[in-house]
C-alpha cells in the first residue's frame, strides 16, 4: 500500500470495511474565541448523520456510531488556523483530523471511509528548502508542511569566520579586493557543502534568494543545480520569515504550475503508448485490475455511482452537492484502489483535465 508515508491515511485505509462507515468533511475556520460557534456547526452536521443512520440502520447500530462520533467531538481541541475537518466513525473506528486545505461539505455513509481530503491535505503541504545567500551571511530554512523553520548548519554561516589572519594577508601582499573576492567565494563554497549535506537527509526542492551578484557566483560553483527550482533576486539578509515567504510566493506558484504542466506531458506520453485510461468508467476498470501507476484527478471532481459487478460501476452525474449525502463518490474509491495497489495520486486544479474528462490513470509500464 503506497500512502507516501502519511500515517493518518494509512490508519484510515487499514480499517476493515464495515457498514456503516461515516465520513464527515466540513469547511471550518478555527479562530481564538470562536470554539463555541464552531462546535454548533459540527453538531449541526452530526445531527444530519444521525438522521441518515436511523433511516438506513437499526437504532442500536446508529447509536453505537453516534456515541463514538460524539465522544470525538466532546474531547476535541480545535487548533487555530485550520480550514477543514475530517471526521470518521464506524462501529469499529473513530478519528478526527484537522486540515490545512479548503474543503466542501460532504457527508457520506458507506462501507469504507473517504480519504480524498486527507490525501489532498498532505499533497498540498509545502516541503522545500530555502537558501538565503549574501556575501556576509547565509541562512538555510526548511518548510516542513506547517511552517518555515531555520536549519542549523554545521559550519559557521557568517563570512567573518573565514577571514584569514591579517598577518598572512599582509605577508603575501595580496590585493585587498582580490583577497575579499577569494574569501567570499570560499565562504559560498562552504555554504554549498552545507546545503548538499542537508539534501542527503532531506532531498527537497531548493529555492534561492539573494542579490543578482551573489546568485550569479553561486550558480557557477554549486553542485546542487538539479535540486534548484527557482530563484528570487533581492536583498533578504535581514528579512523576517513572513517577508521571506511573501517574497518567495510568486516563484513557488510558478514552480507548482510547471509541475502541473509536467503531469500533462506524462499523460500525453502514456496516451501515445496506449497506457492511459480516461474518464471515470475506464479509470475505475483499470484501477480495479490493479494496473494504475499514477492517478491524475482534478481536486474537486466527484462522481456519484454504485458498484454493480466486479470491475463495473454505474455512474450517475450529480446535479447538486446534496447528492453526496447518500451516494458513493467513486472517485474516492478509485483513489483508494490505486494507493492499495502500489500507485500514486496527483491532484490538479479544476478544468485542467477537461480534455481528459477530469480524471486520467496512467498504467504501469510492462
């Protein structure tokens, strides 16, 4: 099962399929002093769940699930700054997760839990290294998915530590300008070694920030070129972390856009080699046959349907969000099948895959 090392996805997918499995996905805004109001919103959603359960299952089963769900909510501590909530409950399992991505409200009662929003939340986390360069000091930061944090370097990160003894400089009659240039280059080379050392344990995309001159020098000597995904010119030596994040954002967005374009190239290559399934019906069949290597799907694409036979579904287009209170989102089922059979999933912006009926599955190459 390929879950990209995401423990919460592994946890939810490992729960035995057992009806009723309730998935509640809610958009929320967690702010200090607003918890009482938020709990009312969650209670409103769980009341819907209770009604649905009592319509479809015995009172005993419905009450068992609701006890688990209500205990989760009662015991929950709502962290600030979250945008979504995923609540799962069945007679065998109950868990709540808070999300950093925006979600649409969905309430599903099925034999398995919906994992799309958990996966999307993880896929959209920012993980990268930011290397801020100057001729006087260099700083390395790592975005861990939640925040940008400084990385402690093994070597000194200020050029003062690299100046040779003044006596040596005078005795060798070194020209001061040449001497300083050499020392700056020596310093930058050492900083590049520090970056390479970090990349060994954290092979992440790298973004550079610094003056045009120092970036030009760095590009001529670095051994980390394959990892560098973008640069921002400017003086950021004294910039705060929020200023660094804001300064990087346009370049980061451009890089994300390039990644989407690369996905399109992969899809076109697979199509040329007859290794591509397009549209929910064909994608479902290929995933069921365990042939899915990379599922590419628009982030908000949903398809309501029912399983009618092995490897077959009946797909019915939905006309409103309310259809998903009782219908099965077969896109989520495809996601789970692909992950369970060693494949991966990539999300795109909406309408990006309109030429491929919103969903495409690249098959394993034999």
